[in-house]
């Protein structure tokens, strides 16, 4: 009888040991799965908005947008595009002066928006069907619009001046087809001027065809009023 009890104790100890091993392996397995399987067990990590550094692509996701200098609502009110007294954040026809609808970019690197800025307006604001990109500079103590595009900025690059070169993405339909143009603009004589078309439908224009293609694209952009001012 005593021998049977001892055998039972040994079996119980082995069973307890095996269960402990299985539990430990399970915990390690779940831990590895947590770190190795993307998007299933791990909580999504918030993506910070891309900033407009020269030579870098620029995010235009309004869901990631935020005002950074504190004077943005007052400046929006100054140019007459919204009313600071409007508090509803879901009315495109009467938009609040909110980052939900408006995104600021510095006109010059590390400059205060007070003296000038680039402004991206969300599509649908004031019934405008697409995104609107405008550039303002303060002259004679007044903010003046120096450029307006029916498109949006996707990149800025260092130039020989204090104003970066910018790349704007335009969209148009022709013969039931969609076309996207990436066009370079440089600052000259107080405004941004068209330089060339670099890509069409995300395909680079061949170097030997850049001049001829750029002239044709400029004609499209002007005719379709994608370059507004």
C-alpha cells in the first residue's frame, strides 16, 4: 500500500511538472505571436503626421492634422475663409477654423505663419469639389494670396533661395481616363512659377521628353483651371 502511495505521488509530481511546462510554452508562444504577427494581436501604433522637411514627401491626411503655432484660427479668419465664432466641426459649407478643414505649411523654413504660409483646404469646403492649395504672403501689413492651385503639395525641396521648391499633385479627366501630374514649381518674383512636369500617373517622364511633355501638361493645367493663380 505504501508503495502504491509513493507511486501516486511521483505520478502527480510528473503531471504537475508537465502542466507547468505546457503553460510556460503557451505563454512564450503568445508572447512571440504578439511581437511577430503584425496587425492581429498588437494594438496599432499611431502614425505621426509627416512634417514638411525639404526633399521629403508630405502627408496630407487631415485626420493627422493639428495646428502647431496657435495663430492659425486668427489667420484663417483674416483671409476670410472661415469664422472663428463657428464652433461646429462638421459643416463644410460653414467650416470652423479648425485643423479638420485647414492645414498649414510654412512659406519659408522655420518661419512664423504670421508673415506668410501655404494652406491646404479640405475637399468639399465651401462646396469646392477638390482640395485647394493656396499660398499667402504678408505685404504692406496685409496677407495677400500669391498663388492658388486646384491640387495639393506632396513634396518640398531645398532651393538656392529661402523659399523651397515645391511639387504639386494635380488630377484631371480626359477621354474618360484619369491622369495625375506631379509638377515642380519654384519661387520667382514674389510667387511660385511652373517649372516642369516630372511624373504622369506616378511614372517619371523620360529626360529627353521633359521639355515637350511639360509644355503640353501646362496647357492642360491652364485650360482646366488647375493653376488658378
